[in-house]
């Protein structure tokens, strides 16, 4: 049997990767200021996830609890998930109306690599809250989650006569 040359890296299938992330999320991350898990336990495709970030100390975000939705389409982890703040937040990389984290303004999503995880995204967003451009930005009043504008696809109506 001998050596057959350099071996190709092992590519973990999407569902196995998501199961690993789910297990890690359920165990808890670091100091507990970032967490994530499945949004719908019945979602066999494991697409819809929730995340929570507790704002970092010595910033306007300190003590605030931010809820996020992460959507991992069928091309995850080759492509990044869509990340949207459910809690209103003022950050340079977040659309103020929709809460969408803009990939062009958030390097982790814009320069996505397959090795990145949802945990990496959440911890990076928490670090971003501490940057000079975000740490002192005026924040919306807490409790405004219900006013978030949801982006939806085209609306179609069927009328049967």
C-alpha cells in the first residue's frame, strides 16, 4: 500500500456540520454572553436558527440582550447564513430598518470561509459592538422588537370567483 500522494481535505457534509454546531451551541459558549440554537426543532433541514448576544461592557450595548435570526440555506457552510437582528440596534454593519447584517459591511460574512461557524459570526458581532465606530452610537429604546420591518418576497393574491 504505500503513499498515494497528498490527500485532499475532508469536506464534512452540511447536515453533519450543522449537527456539530447544534451540539456546541447547546453546551454553551465561553462566558455565556453569546448563545445560539435551532429556531424550530422540527426543521429537518436545520435552516432556521436563533442567536443571542449580551452587549459587551463599557459600551452603549452593555447589559442589553440582542436577539438574532440566522438562516442557513442549502448552500451553507459554503455560503454564509443570512443574519438579521430581531432586536433593534444601531451598528454600522446593520440595516436600521430590517436588522439585516450587511455582508459588504461585515467582513466575516463578506469574506466568508467554509471553516467559519455561527458561533464565529456571533462572537465577531459582539466584538464589532466594541469597535470605536459602534461602541458609543445612540441606540434605539429597548422594547422595540415588534416594530421591525420584515423583508418578504413578492405578495400574490388569489381570487376565486
